[in-house]
C-alpha cells in the first residue's frame, strides 16, 4: 500500500511540475511563483543540460 501511495504522490507532483512549466512558457506564471520555484531548484527545461 505504501508503494502505491508513493507512486500516486510522485505522479501528482510530476503533473504539477508539468503544469508550472506550461504556465511559465505561456507567460502566465507570477514572478513570485517563479522566484519560489527557482529557490527550490526547479528545472524549467529538462532538455537543457548545464
């Protein structure tokens, strides 16, 4: 049961991250949210490697 809950949590987090990325690219994500996500180390484009 714990594994199923962990997987559901991972999927929800992944979905939220995808949504934030889409809002960022559309230019509708607030600067406050962008700053907060940047502070957490959010990766805006996983295809770009440093």
